[in-house]
């Protein structure tokens, strides 16, 4: 098993669709995104639809499991931060967020 675990600081940003649906994300560092992409492409069965990668995330005192996605605009993975976590941890678009992320491949 390959264990990719690391902590990073990223800005929470808002993505909004034409139908007014919005999502909050944090973009992973470019170097870590490249490393994750390499391992996910070379280990069959670990990637999901749209190139998603399953992760365990901790922000503040809140931990959860989710998927992150490659984002062609930045050529890096983006991590969705769900509303429950944002409310509990007082996170808003524009805030810097420390993220502990673990990917087990």
C-alpha cells in the first residue's frame, strides 16, 4: 500500500454554476497534484469517475472522507469543502485553510 499523506495551506474559493449552484474548494499544491496523478494513473482501479481520488481529510477538528478531482484550469486537484465542515470550522471563501489529507493507494 502506498500512503500519500501531507498537510498544506490553501485558499478556500467559490465555484458557481450557471444555475446558481455553488461549491467551495481548496486547490492542492501543484507538486502534490502531480505526485497524486502519477500514482493514481499507474495503479489501476484507484481512480473514479472524472479522475476522482478518494481521500480522508482533516480541517481543524473535523475529519471526513470525500473525493477530490483534477481541475484542468489549474492543472491541480481540487478538494470540495462541504457546508457542514465550513460552518463548524468557520470557513468562508477567501479564507486560508490548513488541510491534512491522506490518500491510501
